[in-house]
C-alpha cells in the first residue's frame, strides 16, 4: 500500500483498531499507525496533510459503518 491508497489503508486501520474513533486520532499518531501497517510500503516522508486526511476519512467511514 502507498499513501494514495486511502481506502485500503482505512480498511486496514479499522481491522487493526476497530474500537478507535478515527476522528480522535492526531495526524502524527495516524502517520505512525499507517507506517506500522503490514503491507504498507511507501516513503515515510511522502505523507502530507491531505493524504492523512483522506486516510482518516476512509477509516472513519469504515468505523462509522461498523457502529450502525
């Protein structure tokens, strides 16, 4: 996975952290969680706020659906 694979990353984050509300995660912590994901293979320096926001929103959609 790369930084641009927001949906795939969001699904993986939800699988790893199903009880965390993604909107409570700071971008610095989100970045660390993404870098630690199995299958993530991209340059750590390539992350930026818009990419992290897209990942957070994809994760939030997965989390929100599981709360219903």
